[in-house]
């Protein structure tokens, strides 16, 4: 039976307009989201762009998307470092870990004025990359009794302004001295000077930045679209001839520096590890390293993000190592799903082992993270790993019967998988449920057709085919 025509179709003109909007947005963004080694900024910025681009290729077949994809990935790879000396290249962050940055400051030898400098002993806060403390030596130099400049001695230049955009680094200009006033405009440091420094006096500030850690969820959000690129290229003879060398190189990176890293013993910079549970299940946990004093199981979206990459590695290589981990993770996820009115629902996180203690489950999964969870479940189903058609039917029921408000004129989707919790437009992998009920696509299309989010628009275009396939 043909798909119901009442479910709608994008006109060719509108389709071209959406493609153009995605193209223009990605051109406007350029490579700036890829130009950082901070795993959180990469995942929530560049990771979404990569997923959008690979889906634009699925939607259009235009290989220019693969060219742009390669340029973005190559840029991001330039920011890999072995920050903890464990032999694995990584992106990493201190934004999600509550350990402090520490500071010391002192007057330079030979000062002749009465000036004194003070800095906070430590700072505990979430630091976006453009304000983050760096392990550089800074010097505050008084040019006159009323003016000073701050120099980054490691960079041999004036210090950068805080809160600068990545595409427009700016130096701190000469500052007017106001005794006792907090100076906070310098990237990564803050201080006060009191008394009366004389021209040529200076003060030295030595920060020790907060420890940075690798993040399995961030790695998943970045490597999943890369794995899709590899699969796409190596499964097509023509694409293989053009991009095969690149795809095979990316595969080596994913296997060596990501999968092997997360399956190895934890280090000071990589506190998560893979553990296995009864029932042939498995997941990643935080180990009691550094800021975290006890082992704790990661929330579903944080381990399934990298699980999606592992599923693709299995499909690409047929290496049983990947199938084993993917299967155990899929069993873990399925064991946490609850059924109500023939639809699935689940928590963001809940205790799954003795080390989690008797903690109560957290909140019901909200739509934004559920979108990531659903992406893993659909990937597992499409790979023939644990999830079956009946599971997809219940997930689709969750979306259609529980989360959707029932209106095609003014459709809205709940903010949580049990309904309620306001409304959400974070509908990306949810759109892929359209292969089981085309109405899902229509709902998501009507909600997000005017969106500025390139990932949402790309998934709408890539999944339009489900509306017109025979049911």
C-alpha cells in the first residue's frame, strides 16, 4: 500500500530552499567549530555539523558534502593531543569537572613601589574554552603610575581578552590603574593590585589550570558521523576510489585512539571504563579518579553516544570485538526500558549495579537526550543487534501516542518520553522512526521546517524517503 499522500511532501522549491539554508549556514560557520581541542565544544558544535553534513549527502547524493565533511574532520584532528601521556590522542575538557584552577602571584624582584598583587587561591567554575585558564606565566607591567599592561610571557605577546570569539582573538589593551579594582578581562586570570606601583614595576602570575578529562559521550558525538562517512565511502566503489584512503585512515584513528582507549584501563585523564554486568550487559562507568570519589554508572545517553560508533565499527569491519560490546550495551539499554500503554519510557539515569548504591532513578528522560538514545536503538535495530521490529513499534508508539499532541495543524512534541515536561523541538534521530510510521516525519517536518538547526533540517531531508516508501 502506498504511503498516505495526506502526510505531505516537500515541494521541489521548498526542498531547494532548505538545502540552500543548510549550505549557507554551514558556510557561514566555516571551520570555527572544529578549531578547538575542547571535547565539549567539539561535540555540541562540530559534532552536530558533521552529522548534518553526512545526512545532507544521504539526502542529495552530492559528493560536495563529503568534500566539506573531510575538510571539517581533518581540521578537528589537528587539535588532538596526548594530554595525559597514556599513548592515546584525544580531545578533552575541564568544563564538566568541578576541580579548581589554582593561582599564585608575587612581585618581581627589584620593584621599587608599594604595589601589592592578590589573586584567588583557586577558582571552581565551568569555563568555556575562550575564558579558560591556561598554564602560561603572565606578567603585569606598569607603564606609568596610572597605566599597566598584561603580557603572556609564554606567548611573548599581550594577553588575550576574555570572552573572545574563536575567529577574532583580541589582545587586552593598556589598562588604567584603579587601586583594589578586580581585573577580570584577561583570559584565564583575575587579580587586584593595591598600593602605588612605580613605572617599570611588574608582578608575576602563575596559574595552574583545572585538570582536563576525556569524555566518552563527546567522543561518541564526534566519531559517530565519522564512522558513517567511513561506512558510506567503503560501501560504494566510486566513492571508495575518491575517498577510500581518507576513510581507511579515519578508521585507524577510530579503532586505535578511541575504541582501544575506552576499552583500556582508566588513567588520570580518562576516568571512564567499560564494565560488564550479569545478563550479558555492559556500559561505561566513571571510576573514582580525581574529582569523582566513587564509581558511578554513566547515564544512558552518555554511553550510547559512543555505542553508536561501535555499532558502525562492527558493520564496517565485521570484527567480533565490536559486535560483542555493541550487543552487551544494547542489552543494557533494553533492560532499562519500561512499558506503559504499549509504549517505551525510561529514565535519564538510574542505579544498575551495587556501586550505584540505593540511589533513586533520576528524572524521566527528556526529549533532547532521548533523541540520542533513540538514535542508538535504531542503529542497533538496523545492524541486527538485540533490538527488533517490536521494539521499534513501541518506540514509535512513544512518539506518536505519548509525546505528540495529536495535531497536524499545530503539532507539538512533549519535553519528556512520558509526556509533559513542556515541549521540545529537539527532533533529529526521532525522525528516523518515520520508517515505521511515516506520520513521524510529517510531525517533525512541520515543527522544524523553519528551524535554523542544520542537523534537524538535514535529518528531515534524509528521512523524507520514508514518507513515500511502500508500507
